[in-house]
């Protein structure tokens, strides 16, 4: 079946109900005759390189150049390179322990997130229930919160005087469990939206056909649905791993001095010890580890790709049926309540908890710069408008750069393109401290004298948004049957028109999901933004961090109030995006 302008048009009747089973690598994706439709041969290579030009230039100027400059300053002293520092740093037992903890906690966080979030992805993809759009927006809110805010919220739950301490006398702060739970809190939405987005477009009749042929429920899911979901699951796992591998604020606040990741150690060596050579070596180690993970991810995904039948998500969503499905829905709702809503509720409660009782005093103080002492040059409330402007600009940049990159990677190619795929994910695995500081020391001279320009903040935020756009759109783009492009080419369509008429209608939903992710990430980006945001134009996360960095109940209460506003802005934005997607679902 194919979808065209809201109509479900059956293809060849003899094949319309056949399950699409995964075939050998390279089959069923348009790699044969359909390759010409997507631009095989010399013309296809030229089109692919043309699509790659803008993303390559963007990453070269705003990622590779700043990072290389920082590493160079750390390892190049006295007119020569000091590569001996690499062996010295790696020979230190304390830094090897940091690397080991960074790796295993990221693996544990990724596994725990998949275990908890995959049922949620299924529920959002297949079930229709009241409040679904609101809940989808709510579970995405944690993803945009600054890590300092989340760390404080989990301390209120798990630390001294927290909820667990008051009820049962249990404290989990300064333990690895607090870190793992906070990571699941952050990354739950990554799995739900990335995997659920593709799952909702898979034709359920493929699995039903396998069951008619004698396969059990689990066997049909394992043989038909799981292979189809594998690229999306791998993409989600990769993003979760990279975020937890580079975890900074969560580990610093909840782990205490006993736990340190590479990101925390890079910050400590740079900002506290002023040891740039050690920080540069650790950055290279982090860079190499991320590159190895991306190479493994690319190899496994290429072995699992297959052509899929994509349908309108409205056709796959229905009310739960049977006790088992209602129990699964209840379990997912309970998980969202305990894991997502409880920490967020703590933030809201503290934003109203004045010394004299509950009220709006902290919110009223946000309208005045004087109320925060010398912390701000402008009223903290102005950070809301700044964040929205920056996030919209960053989303536009991320969609253009990421969309072109995803289109270039739609079909298999040589090592050059595979390396380009890995390059796009590197900003998620490189220290934000390194990138932000690199912006300051490199983008201050012509022709890239941007240090005083407002565009510097959206560019820094877009670096993190682009990988989400690529990883969200790529599985759907690769799932489009290449025979459709071949038919368009036979009818005389150019590659651009074939993409517009064939690919775009099928991937429009993925594009909206990617836009939502990019916007949410831009709203909450802190690591690089804190270096480049001007004092008179702070973003919401930067403003929250400034308030938390000052002592006093007023500053802390204002930080909680501003965090609550950030949550509401994100929730409303995501809810509007869901409404737009629903209103336009008939166009798929």
C-alpha cells in the first residue's frame, strides 16, 4: 500500500497483504533498478555531494574548527606538539577510573531507559486514549530542562529531607541509582518519540499476516515488527548513550565527589585546575570513544535496514482492548506519574513555597532586575522571549542542515558518506565546555567575527539539534520503497521533484517530530550557550543557572519559578506541535 494526499491506494493486489520480511543486506531498498531513480551513477553521486555541501561546511566552521583550536592550545606549547601528555594522562589510575565509570554508567542508563521507555513507545504508537497529546508533550518536557534544575529536583526527592527520606528514611543521593534514574527521566522521551514515531507508521497487517500463517504473537512481533523497528531503536539507543556518556550536571549534583564522568573531569581540569593539556587529552579520549560507538552503530544499522510499508498513523491507533492492553496502558501511565510528573511537581511546589506560605512572590520578583541583585542586567522574565527567538532560529538552521544531510544519507554509499553520517553525531559526544569555549576563541576574527552577534547562540544550539533531525528522519526516509522513486523517474520527474512528490508526503510527520525535538533541545541547551549568551540576553537555562549559583531563598525560589515557566513554555510548544500534526494528518 502507498499513501498519497490522504488516500490509501492499494498497490498490486497479490502483494498488498504480504508481510515485508527483512531480506539480505542491500535488498529491498532500491539498491537495484530503483537506484537510478534516486540518482545512481555519476548524477546520483553529484546530487549526494551537493546535498552534503551545506552540512559539511556548517560542521567544519562551527564544530571542527572550534574543537580543533581548543585541543591545539592544550597540546601545542613552546612551538611544538606535546603528544607525550597523552600517555601521561592515560597512565593515571584516577583518570582511568573516570573513563571506566563514564562507560558503564552510560551503558546501564541506556539499557534501563530502553527497558522502561519501549512500552511507552508502543502505547503512544498503537493506543488511542484521552489526554494522549497532552501526555506526549509532558513526557518530552524533562528533555529540555537544564541539568542543574533536574539535579536539584532529584535531590529534593532522593536526598536529605527529600520525599523518600521523610517517608521511609531512604536516601539515594551520592549513589549511582540517583544518576541512573535522572538519566531515564531525561531520555524517556527520546525513545518514546523516536521509536514510537516509526512504530505508529508500521502497517499492523504485516504482523497479523504472520500470525495467520501460524506464528505466535511474540514470534510474529520478533520476526516482523522488531526487525523493522531495529534502526529506530538503534538510533534512540545511540542518542541516549551519547547523552549519558557526556553527562555533566546530573553526575556533578547527584553523584557528589565519589563519581565523575569525562565531561565533569574536563570541566574540572579546565575551569578549576586550569590544566588545558589534561583537558585536551580527555577531550580526545571522549572524541575517540564516541567515534568508535558511531562506527559500530553505522555497521549494525546497515545490516538491518529493510523496505517498509508506511501507513497513516491514524490507521494504526485504536482504543485498548482486553485486560492485558489496559494493564499495559495503566503501567505506562503509572511510570509517567512516578518518573516524570513527580520530579516536575517538586519544582512547581517549590516555586510557590514562600517563607510566609504559598504565593506568587517569586514569580513577581522575576519581572524586576533589582530583585535579583547584581545577577542580571535585565529582568529574568525577559529570558523567556530570548529563548523562544533563539530556539526558533536554531530549529530552522537544524532542519535545513539536518534535512539536507538525511536526504544525502538516504541511500547506501561509500566510506565517505558513512564517515559523514558519523560526523553528524559527534556534537552529542564532544564536551559542550570544549565547544562553547572554542566559539569564544575562534569566532572573533573576520570572516567569522560573530562573538558579539545574536546568531552565535542559535548556531551553538543547532549543533545539538541537527543530530536529532537526522536520526529522526533517516529511518523513515530509508524505509520508503525505492520503487516509488523509480516510477517517478520513469514518468520524467527530476530527483528533486521525486523527493518532493514521493518522499516528503511520507516523511512529513517525521519532519514535524524532528522540528519538535530540535526546538525542545534548543530551549534547554546549556553547556555551550552559557559561554556565548550575552549578559543582557540570557536564555532560560542560563538564567536559572545564574539564580541557582547565588545563595538566598529569593534566588532559589526565582530559579524554581523560572524553571516552571520553562516547563510550561516547552509543554505548550510541544502541544501545539502535536495539534498541528493531528490537524494535518489527513495529508499523509
